[in-house]
C-alpha cells in the first residue's frame, strides 16, 4: 500500500533493510547506508552508481573554498575564474584586463592576451602561487606575439613558489617593450 512503512519481521542480523517485491534495494547498518538498487533520486537530480563508478546527471559541485585531502588520489578541487595580468608594479596590462583560468586539483591552466604598457620581463598576478617542488614550474601551451625586438619564438617559465610568468627567447630572458603584445596559455602546478 502506498505511503506506508511497515516493519513486519525482526531479523537476526544488524541490518535495517528496504525491500521492493521481496528484494533488498537498500540497507542500513553500522557502516552506513548502502544502496543495492544503484541510484539515489533527490528532486530532479539523480546519482547513479554502477561497478564502483558514480554518475551525476547534474554535475559535481565543489565548495567555494577547497577542502583539502591528504590523499593524493582524491580530487578535492575544481575551479574556473578570471585573473588580472599585472606589471611588476601591480598596474594592469592593457590588452585584456581579465583572462580565464581553470584549476583541477593542483593543475592550473591560465590564458593571457596582454600588451605591455612599460618594459616588462614577466606577467604578474597569477591566480595561484606555484608549488615549491622541483616540478612546480610550467610548460607553455600556444604562445603568439607581436614584437619589434625579436623574430624568434618566445617561451615562458614559472619559477617555483612564484606568481608570475617570465619570458625567454632560447635560454635568454626577454623583455616586452611598451606596446608589445603576447597571447598564450601556460599550465603549472599550484602550491595547494
């Protein structure tokens, strides 16, 4: 009968079982609530489980402030946002005031499209400080440039425990002159 919960038998084990047509679909015991039927429905959202995998039909939401896990195999952070590329004196570069970034765990991907308003050797203001480990630095993704002072490719590097992107041509550091533009993307490992 709909709408009635009936307990008609006390079993010898310590489970509180929920059955449909005589088959267990869920049970509760000292270890928690276990679903054998494979899905939880809350309103219009469904959480499916199968073979140890979790499927969420409306996405997975992380808290605004990361709740760090000591387990290296636990994904405890995802974030998308914007950051403001700055000169070393904290003034904004003038091409795009804000640029996008994505952070998944400790991996950060930043995009930038900047024009220097003074001579500069780096883009400051990264959204997260890089890790202080040996591999805390970055590799560059695509980078384009409009410069008058070099015709070769420009490379980028993010030092350990820093929040800026340096420019290089070959093994030499490179300074953007006033008005020169750099477009690109870099990824690096964040400190947290």
